[in-house]
C-alpha cells in the first residue's frame, strides 16, 4: 500500500512522509498555463523558486513529485503557435527541476509529453472520468503510466475488479473525495475551476464556486448525501487491496500540515476513532486545518461587488460523522450497482446516515439559507457590478 499525498509546500513536513508509506506528493503553482482543480485563492501563494526548492527536498527523502496540469480544458490555446511554444518552455522547466510525473486532464497533453519529454511519466487525472475498461485501454494504448479512476467507481467492486485485470498500467483510487456520488456537475465544475487558474484567463485566480454551492445545498437539504459520497474509510482499504489496488490518493492541497498529517497517519494505520470530517474535507464544516484565503486574488471589483464577497464568505456549521459507527457499511454497499438501482428505491445509505451523521437543525437551516441565497444571487445577477 502506498499513498499519493497532497502538497502544501511545507518543506519541514516532507521529512515525515516516508513513515506513512507516501510514494509521491502532488501539487502545482496556484496559476499556470494550463490550470488545475483547486481555486487559486485557496492555495499557498508560491513561486517557481519555491517549487524548485520543494522538489529538491522531496527527492532528498527518496520521494517522487507529481506536477498537476489537470484542467480538462485550456481554452484551445494549446492549438496555437504561441501556446505550443509556451507549453514547450513550461514543460522544459518542469523537466529541468526533476518533476517525476505529470497528471493531465486532456489526451493532447498526454501525447505532447510522451512525444517531447518521454522520460517523464504521465498520469490521467480523475477529471478524465475513467469508469470503464474501454476508457482505460484507450489511455493505456496512448502510453499513460497511471490512471486515477473516476470517483463513481469507488464502491463498484465488479468494475474495479474487471479494470484491474484488463490493464497493466498503474491504477489509483481517490479515497477522501468529497464530491456527490455521480454528480452531474463534475465536468462543468472542473472546467470552471481550471479556467479560473490559467494565467491567461480573464479571472486570474478570482473564482466564485457555483457548483460547490449547488452540491452543498444538496447535502444540507438531505444529509444522507454525506454517506452516499465516494470516500473510503481507513478501515476499509483492505477491500481494495484484496482486488489488486495498492495506490491511494489523499487530498487536500489547501490544507495545513497538521491536517494532512492526521489524514495520512489515519490511512496508514487503517484506523480512525472520531469524526470522518477530520479526514474527508467537506469544506463547510467546522474542521481544523482550514485553508487560508489569498484575499488579493478576490479583490476584483470589475467582476463582483465588494460587499457581496463579504456577505457570502463560506458558511460553516457543526457536522459530526461517527467513523466507527460506519463499521460494516462498505460490505453492505459494495457491489449494489447504485447506477442501476437509484437512491429512491434503496434505503442502505439512509439507515447508515441515521446512525452516524450528527448535526443540529438550527445550524443546518442557517447554512442552507446562506447557500441558497448565494446561488440565487448568482442567477439573478445581484452580485455583478453595474
């Protein structure tokens, strides 16, 4: 068992990682030519020299570094002469500083790196949504070295078993993912975040997360959605090892070292007594190690009213999911073919939510009203400058 751990650029933390079975750390500049999967204003504001120093520290401790170029769209800039030259130069820098692997969200980048920088491994991002043998084989035939599988497969043991037998490349499972199960917003969400983190984009790091607000409203309206998600508890990793999976991805890049230490320690031990929210970063709960917001990236009066940003700051509310109360949940849900049954005719997650999820009606309704207002303001245009 090995872990791919989110990078927060804390060099002091790197020395601890080998004891937790960490194989590599993954990260990226908050803004670059391709963009990525986390809003720039939530990430540490580091520059190229800091990246170079960090990678040297990573290699000094016999770890690998994975750089993310995982946005699912670059706006077509890669198909221009200027964009092509820029990409060659940027990839040249990544090669020079010793990046071991690049995670990509597009087939073009996969082929581009394999052609010009064949010594660098290429991984297919979770944003490639690989959820079938055919998709995995197409990418493998194109030369991909590793695939992070679609979140929707996490509890689908028949497909996971078949995939592991069908391809030779490495397969990785994202175990503390917070997305809604089979979320219909995933493609749109990844695109909006990716474009907001491009250095050539009009937003230049500014971002209002409409999709996050939508999924938050869904969870607050029906707390069973916390249980329906695609996360995996530390205690349940052995089910995946039994069918041939040994690589597990752990987020989140916007968290503190203390938060990441707790997460990787729990999964390495395969046990956690306490609140599952301590390991699975539902962004609106009162969780320790929350992100530090880079306010200068949100200072865009040309894009949004200043007063609006103050009023719609992330609304937090107390949430407790008793991790130990979920012992036995995975055995019951694995292989249920949720995509064929549908939640309305199944009560499994509802029963487990009733015994494990705790919140208060008052705080829940307060947060629900705040996020409902936020989405409504985005739709009716209240937030836009006149």
